[in-house]
């Protein structure tokens, strides 16, 4: 209680416990309403970032090919592709433990670190200082930096990690396929599968095609030299589902 200048008295009114609980409840309700919207906005921003990185990565590979008349791969990968007469996929192991392998029959997983080392003209791995396939600039003799990607010090984050794997905003490696048999078509080991890409007959989703699907079903191809994609926000893929449903639906594709 406090006396005013006029001599009258007035009281300061404090919040009651009930009023405080009401305020806290309102704040909790508003937070519950806002959090999903914030989550949606964050995911949209990550998708936008992934699309940009995929486009930059594809452009970097195309620029390298224009410069050197070859794709940014190691001699070992080029030999393997030539022997098989096929293209090559740099894949990974995804959240639901599904693997994207070097081809649809190999069973071997090889991630994109050697491509990154060549495009960024990196000679050693930051994680252990071991030489990359680009040691002494052997794969990039003009020492051009075709790719300007964000370097991060944690292999679980998006960006190029200390292992030189280029990961999407959700921490999964970008998948890269290249036309190493130079037939002007690109066969990705996941998206070449009939169960994933067939829409009707030889026509596939997102512009892929396979006119010989009756005799060679798992040969859906893109009319481009490079395919780059991300498993999207859920980080999962399924080789038994079409590309427009389930966990495959949110994948982010360079050819879409």
C-alpha cells in the first residue's frame, strides 16, 4: 500500500495464481500452434537448399567435363565402368538401411568423396591427411575449383565433411550417377529399376524411359549425362515402390 501526494491510499494489484496459470496456458497453446508451422518452414528451407546444392553439383560436373572431356572419376572407377560397359553410381546407405550401390547388381557402395575431391581440387582428406584421388592435382591439373561447397567439421551435418562426403541438409550423401559408357544416357542404380521408375510401358516418371522394358526391365534412363539426387527430408528410399509414393515421394532430383 502506498500513499499518494493527495494523501489518498491505493493498492498495487498483483497477478493471482489463477491468472498466471491462464497466461501460461495461453502461451503453451500458442507455442503448440506455432511449432508445426516453424517445422514446415524449416523443412521448406532445407529442400530449397538441397535443390540449389544439387544444381550446383551437377553444373560443376558438367563444367569439369567441358574442361577435360571426361568425367570427374578415379581411374579405378573408369576401368570398372568400361569393363562393365555401364554407368556408375556414387551412392550410400540411407536411414532405413537401404543401400544405393555402384550399379543395380554390384552390391558395392561407393560414396561421392572422390568426385568432391576432384571438383574442389583437394589433395588430402581433412579427417586423416591421407591422399585423395586428386593427389598432386592428377585429376584436376589446371587446379580449377569447379565446386564451391560448404565445408563442415562434423560428418553428420549437411555440407562437405572431413571425410569429403557431400551430404544433404539431413545428413545423407548426395547420390551421383554419370554416363561413363558415353551413350548419351545416364543410368542411376536406383532410378533405373522398373519398380521405381515405370509409369506406363516404357515411359517412366520424371522423364525417364526404357523402350526395351520387356526384355531389360531395369534399364530406365535419363537423357542426360549426369543425375544427382537426395533422399529428401525423411532420408529413406524403397526400391520396391514407385518414385511418386511412400518414402520415395520426397526425394529431390536434378532431372525433375
